[in-house]
C-alpha cells in the first residue's frame, strides 16, 4: 500500500466512509445502517484506533440517500460527535482531482498526456523523457519523497511548515544510488506533485485555483476544500482529529529496519499539520456526501469529455 494512504489512514482518528448500495437496499430503514456503524465502532475501534465513523449510502445523485454517524471527532472528552458537518482528510482520493485537472487541460488543448517533463519542467533534466501519462499511471520510476528520511524529519520537527512543491521534489532529485531504481508500476507521490507543477506552468494558474475551478465548483462540491499549505482555522475546526498510529519502517529504510523514522509521530494528533507535504498527491478534505457526488460524476462521465474519460483507465 502506498505510504500516503498508510499515513493518512493511520492519521485519521475518525473514518469517513462512502458506501453505495443498489436500489434493492432498504432506504426506509436507516436504523440498520446506524446499528451497523455503532457495532463496527465497538468491534474495531480498539484495533483501528479510531474514535468515530461516518457513512453515506447513495441511491443516485441527488438522492435518496442514508447518512449515519457514530462516535466522536477525537479522543478528548471535549470533542463533539461526528456529524454531517465533520470533514475528513481525503488522502490519495485527492489524486483523482489532479488527474481531472490534467485531463481537462488536455481537453482544452493546453497540454497532452504525452508531453514530457522536459517540455514543461526543463529544470528536471534527469527526468526529461518522462511523460505526463507515466506520472499519472505511476510508471515513471521517479522515487517517492514521502518515503525519505528528510520527509520524516520534517513531519517530526516542523509539522506546520508550509513546503513548496519544489522542496518536495528536491528530496528525491536527482535520483541517487541511495534510492532504489524501479521499473513498471511503482507508487510515488512525487509523480502527482510533478503533474501539478506541469498544470501550473501550462495554465499559468496556481494548482489551488485549478482545483477550485475545474473540480470543486464545476461539480458542485459544497464541503470539499483544497489548499497547498495550511488550512484556515474554519476548515481545521471541522476536521476530525487525526492520530498517527503507524510504527512501520518506511520503504526506503533497510529491510532489517528495527525503528521507523516516523516513530516519534506515533500517538501524535496531526489534524493541524500543514497539508503542504502532500498537496496534489493527497491534500484535499471533504465529507462522505461530497466524495460520493464526486465519484458518481467521475464514473458517470460528467467530469471530462469522452476522449479523456477513456484515459482515466489507461
């Protein structure tokens, strides 16, 4: 599993779920859903170390639907219950926003998936022949900055520091002998940071503005937010608390690693951590209702034109 997914799912002390049932479900009995959530929380909370859960069961957009909530937003006695207003870190689901931005720019003739890093970001000459397509489908061979000791040190020592996309890429550029060389599929968050940088260069707009314009406003997501750095307090206060609970060594530590670079993070509430470390690779926040609306739009072909829709799966 990709480190960004592991990190964010381990960070989130509360889980937001999107469940889509068929039309033969029983929307007249939401109490069954509520009971299932409460039972799951009792059984899994000690193992998953979560404090609450939200579910949105959709029968089509705009409805009908069932929403259910169980537990609280954090571990403190002062933390309130999970509600429709609660936001969750989207983690790598955010990558679908990045893909949508790139595909919409291609549809507009601004760029092509077969354009290379060399065309748009010539400063990274070591990767000049890597195409945008290979960035998005994780076949670039470019190392993953979020597995590096440098990234772990920043999480531990400067969690609220706003990092630039260039700083993230610098952690793995140029590829050195200390990082493994990969071929074929290899999950790397660096790919999506580079894709966002290309989008900015090609469009002459910030990636934040592109997400706002081409994703959030275009689809009508009312409880979804994207920042490349620290979120405003109005958003942070709605976020479920997140606790880092992953003691595993990173992919770039020795195979016989006994102590993770991330060990000092275990147990820490990282809700207020700057999202700048993940940006286009996982920095959005939302609620289950909006995630459902977004995914229905993606798979229903309502986000990009037909040609680009086919490229989602290539």
